[in-house]
C-alpha cells in the first residue's frame, strides 16, 4: 500500500468516526429533549423513536444517553488535544456527573 492510499484510508476512517459521533450526539440529544420537554415532533420521527421507547424503559434510555454523551464529549476533547491536565476517562466522569445533575433537577431548575 503506497503512502497516498494509506493517508486516504486514514482520512476516511476519521470521517466515519466523526460522523458516528455526530449521529450519536444528535440522537441522544433528541431523546433527552423529547423526554424532558414534550416537543411536538414530526410523524416520521415519532415512528422512529417510539419503538425504542417501548423496548427500553425511559430510565435506562436516559442512562444510556448520558453515558454516550459523556463518552462522546470525552472522545472529542481527547482528540482535539486541548491543553488540560486530565485524561479522557476523567473528562468522561466529569461529564457524566454534570449530566446526572442536569437530569436530577426538578421542573423549576432546582437540584
């Protein structure tokens, strides 16, 4: 495999990773928003999301959403190599704690 082909393959793999992160973030955000705020959504989105809600309980869905969001944020920050003194796992743990606090608030915004 020559140098050009290898670089092209690496760029393709990076684009696939970025796309999967974007899709995951958008999906989890949609689930969180639709769960917390009864947003009027289109019929096609309802057909996509409702079966997932029936299969998996809402609590588990929120736990999965929080985990995915935290992992994605940790991955993005780790890939960007922001000058921080923490590693990716610590960033994920911090993000998870923030999301859990966010989800535990009452409707008035108090914790």
